[in-house]
C-alpha cells in the first residue's frame, strides 16, 4: 500500500484544510485551535449530533464504511487526523492512499488493542502491570493463577471510561465474570494499588522534536476522569522519568501529533515507581488544563505538529486544575460562570446523560514566584 505522502512532506499554509475523523468534544476543540491559526477544518463523523460539526463550515456525516464519503472527504482536505483511536483500519487505509494521515496508521494498530499496546511498551523496557492474554474461561483461570488477585479483566478493544472492565477478587465466580465481559479477546492485568495516577501529554513533530507538558495528576470517579491538576505533586526526578517515558513512546511510534500516556505511580520499599497504564494516540481529557493554564494548548500543539509547523514551547501559568462537568453537573454552568478565575468550556452536547462529558472548568492559581 502506497501512502499518499509522508509526514515530513506536510507543510500547511494558513487557509489550508485539516480533516478530522470523529466529531466529539476533542474534535471540536482541535477545530477551534486550528481556526485561531488561520487553518480550516472539515469534520467526518457518522453522528449527526456531533459537537464538532457546530464549529466548522464543512461536515461530512457518513459511516466510516462509506468509501465514497471517505474519498470525497480526503479530496477536500490537505492532511487528515483523528480525535479517537478506534478509527476502523479499512477507513484509515482508504484515506492514507489519498492524503497523509497523522499520526500514522501503525499507531492505531498498536493502540487499538490493549495486548498489542502492552507488548509494545514492554518491548521498550518500560514497566506495566503484569498482564496475560485471555481468550476463554480456561485461559482466565490460568491467567489468574499466574498473575494473582485482585486483577482487572479488560476487553482488548473498544474500552473507554472504564467500560469493558471488571475487577476480579478472591472468591468471585470467574466463569461468571468471563461470561459477563462478553468477548473472546481480553487481557487480565494485575490490580495496581497505585498511590496516584498521572499522565504526560507529549507532542512530536515530523522532524522528531518532542515537547511534553508538565506532568498532570488525575483523579477518577466511577472510572471517569473527574479532575486533573498540573503540575502533579511528585518529586522532580519522577516527573522527569514520566516525561522520558512519554518521549520514548512517541519516538518509537514515529509519532506526529499529540499523544497522552496514562501512568500509575506506585510506592514500594525502594521508593516511587512508574508503570504505564495506557496510551491515547490523540489529545486527551487530562490535557484540557492547557487550554487556559498554558501559553499553548494541547490542541494547538497537535495542529502545529500535523501541519508541519514548529511546536510551541508551552509556559504554564501557575497551578492549574481542570474539573470535568459530567452528566447533570453541567446544569450548574451558571454557578461556575460566577466563580472568580474560572474558565468554563461547554461542549454543546444535547441531553446530559449520566457519565457523559458535557464540559469542563479550568482554574489557574498564579504561581507567586512568577508574579
Ligand atoms: N491494572 C489496574 N490496576 C488498578 N487500577 C486500574 C488498572 N487498570 C485500570 N485501572 C483504573 O481504571 C481506570 C480506567 O482504566 P484504563 O485502562 O485507563 O481504561 P479506559 O481509560 O480506556 O477506560 C484507570 O484510570 C484506573 O483508575
Ligand atoms: Mg484510561
């Protein structure tokens, strides 16, 4: 398969058009960042209610299996990117034959499958939770014998916000857990009694330059990100190691754009240790603080990287928090609007269903040392 162009040949000019696959809030915020740089976006999404459609002039509302729609979309844009990792391989292949797709398609292969992703991280010599491939009730029993309990069973594909996961504890009915997960393709991971969860948002340009934002600390509620804080309250040496891990992953993937690496910080006898949890080949919820808390946002970094422009050197404005507005919490938006120093972002989604990310709020506390 001949790719339409390699990343190092992409060099957009203001007025050029970026194609974004996926129409959620991440696509919307990417398009807004592109607009600020004089770039246009066209969004491709099968969902007519896509929040990203509201902020672009041209939207392609079609299924990812619609070859004609994909071809028309590719013809209309100069470079193609995506805001979610589950872009079907066939769609990515059709598009890549016509226009550069960044990050490259191999990235999708690795990150769409939790087993391939863990194998990849392990090959780089980076720590992960102990894990095993699970394809049947019998192999689940074998995996539990190897890894121990508690453990987390996860579908290899299509999991998000904790969906497609089950914690298995001593005394559980393993056959029942296997039947309930409803797939033949899963992995079992050792449950990590982490001290905290952190993430690194890294950008890599086509010429191999990498810029990481300050390490972010993340708090989940019901498996959904509730709050992020930057910088993470961890020792400098650990923060440096986290950034090095993200950089090594981006480089090994020959990545162009922004990616997020989710990590666990584990405290043991020899001190704190980092394990990689997962890689998101896209802008990430834990990087939303950069919209108002840094001189360059993760969205702008991604746009710069895929446009073939120089990456920014982001300056953080202080101690930043990002609070997600999930489900009904968005109904409090007027209250948030009156909080001094708070910046409110609403995604323009319709009904606030439980667990749905509806918006977020950033708050910056200026660093007294910087005043
Ligand atoms: N092996 C594990 N040990 C402890 N907690 C875990 C483990 N795997 C996942 N979790 C918890 O569940 C959350 C969601 O899991 P994750 O693998 O990141 O899937 P996703 O974000 O795709 O739903 C993590 O952020 C973490 O809080
Ligand atoms: Mg995750």
